[in-house]
C-alpha cells in the first residue's frame, strides 16, 4: 500500500487526534482512510447533476432579522425542491434543517446560496 505524506498545523493535528480517539479509530491512518473514502464518495455522488437526489441540509447561524429575510428569499427561489424545514433555537444560534428533493445541480445552487451569507455554517447529507 503506498504511503502519503501530509502537512498539518499543530492545532489541526491536535483537533484531528481528539476526534479520531473520540470516534473510536485505532490510528490516524484508519481515520484518514475513512475520511478520504467519504470524500471520494461525496464527490462521485455529485458527478451526475441530472439525477434526482434526496438531501438533508443543515444551516447554523446567529439570530439576525436580516439573515432571516435572506433565508426566506432563498426558500422561495427553491420552493420546487424544498419539501420541508424545521428550526431549532440553540442559545444564541439557530439551526435550520431542510429536506430537499431535486436535481443535484439545483441542490448545489441551493446550498451555494447559503454559503454566500456571512457567518453561516452549512452542511448537506445525501440520502
């Protein structure tokens, strides 16, 4: 098996080691292999943009009326693929969970719309 060298900051390596241990991986190599395989799978899944996909999209942001207006605008633009969403208050942040069904290209446009909003964290999971 070929060996790959990787450079990380001390801070990143410490965080990785902590997550690796907490996740039950016995070694860095095992955790990195799993992360790489997940990355490859995600990228391969994004290849066919015409196929209908199902996705859960999570968005975390600080409560802000301006952002809520932006989110409402995004939801209206993508009402053809947004099937439902729910919102949870978490101290000073809000978590929105969207259920999305549509062409991958449209889902990517949806998530990219949130990526453009400052101080907003977004993640998507294809199911």
